């Protein structure tokens, strides 16, 4: 082959390689953009899950305080009932005053039992809500961990692709320099 034919072939090959380099640079740009979008999306979801986690923790803490307060009220009312039971036992029913006190004690005892029943229901509701919020908190943590793993895998895959494109680009550049 003549020198001009060899030169023409090399120029054609250089043109092809330059076109391939442009194509790889476009792929590299797309991969970087995808990595940026994935990272932004991941950060947004992580932030949202962290906010939900904080809200759930605050609600659990609030319900825990309510539960403690209700338990204290139940204890106080149980002490009052014990006192009233003792008082009603001590009263003699023969005396008019004692009958009146007995009646008042019975009324207070019935009222206290009603309050205990109401507080026990409220305590069960608070415990149920705490349990529900704990489940939501656990679910949110699991979702967060799964999402974190998915995005870390995606980021690693994009890094590998990015490195492959860089190696190909370097190889093409080396090849172009040898021509």
C-alpha cells in the first residue's frame, strides 16, 4: 500500500476513535448525572425517614409519660379504695352518722372503681398506641435500611461503570497517541 493510503486509513481510524471517545464521554456524562440524581433521591428519602422517625419517637415518649401518669392515678385510686373499704368495714350500721358515712364511702368506692375502670381503658389504649407506634418505628427503620442498601448498591454499580468508561477512554487515548 502506498503511504497516502496508509495515511488515509490512519486518519479514518483516528476519526472513528475520536467518535468513540465522544460517545464514551457522553456515556460518562450520563453516568455522572444518574449518580447525582440517585444520590439526591437517596438523601431526600433518608431525610424524610429520619423526620418520621423523630416524630414517632416523640409520640412514643409522650404516650409513655401519659401511661406513667395513668398508672400513678390507678395506684392512688387503689389506695383510696383500700382506705374506703377499711372505713366502710369500721363503720357501724346502727348509728345514723355511721350509716351516712358508710353510704358516702360506698358511693366514693363505686366512683373510684368507675375511675379505675376508665383509667385502665385509657392505659390499655395508650399501651396499644405505643405498640402501634413502635411497629411503625421498626417498619420505618427497616425501610430506611433497605433503601440505604439499595442506593449504596446503585452507587457502587455506577462507580464501576464510571471506572470502566474511564479505562476505555484511557485506552483509546493511549491508542490514539500511538497512531
